[in-house]
């Protein structure tokens, strides 16, 4: 299993801390508290495997299609609605939101090829990701991409658990559909703001795969 580069530091720190905890219990308490020691060892292994799994980077056959918008993240579609965007467009947009649980792959992918016109980090709260206010009040990073077919905004949003958003894109950069856009650590959501006349190709509560599932057609 390939591990994403964003996970190296976290995995090493986790391994060191769990190693110290287990070594201490094994050498100092194993004789007087054997059951507790084994419980801690087993729990530590489970925690470590979960951390490693969280940063997995599976090999995928990506969907590359110019007139289509591809899902930027793994997870479940929790919002499909018309909204009025005040961050960039100042007009009506179709918003599709994908909720990522801690069990999902957390690599975020570029929904369509084009040029990055806007890339902005916003400080904010850490409301639960399914709260409607999380789109505008939580810590987030927004990117606007334009090509000859569409102009879209992709928003990486931190949640109650996710505390770090990583985004690789810069204004003026030419980007390719399916390439990595960034990473959100430990569960959150991604919003995609589309032109109002876009054809939506997913349904509420549908499970989607980043870089694979067709989100919409321009």
C-alpha cells in the first residue's frame, strides 16, 4: 500500500509516541498489570494501523473527460442545492458538497483542467462538516479554475476533527484534471460551486470516488 507524502511526519510521530508508551508499560507494569499492558499494546496497534490507512494513496484509473466535472474527493454527497456565492462570483451557483469520513481516502483531486484564477486560505471555525454554516464559517481553502467550458470554485473545508488543510495550487497555474489538488487531514468536506445551468450527475447520499466519479456535465 502506497502512503501519501502528507502522512510521513504524522506516521513517524505516532510510531515514536506509541513505541514509548508501550515500552514503558511492558518494562515497568507488565508483571503487575499484564492484562492492561496487553490491552494497551493491542489498542496501539489498531491506532497505528488506522493512521497508516488514513494516509493511503490507492492506485486508480482516473476519469479524464473535458466536458465533465469529476469528483474532487472520496465520500458521500450530502448537499445539492442552489446558493448565492459571496466569496468570488457574487451570483447564484449550484453547490455540491462531499463529506469525507475519517475512513475515506483524503487526497483531493482537480475536477477539471484549466487555469487557476484564485487560490485563497481563510481562517475560521471548526464546526462539524455537515453543518451548512461550515461552508462559509469554517477554516477553508478556495480555488477557482477556468477553462473554455466552465468556471468553477472548489472549496476544501476543515471540520470538527480536521485541523489542517493542504493545498498545492497557485494563481496562474495550469492544472490537469485528476491531478492532486491537496489533502485534508482527518475528515471534513469539499464543496464544488458550478454554473447554474450545469447538469448534475450524482444524487444525494451517493458514495463517490475522487478522480473517478463524474460529478457534473457542463
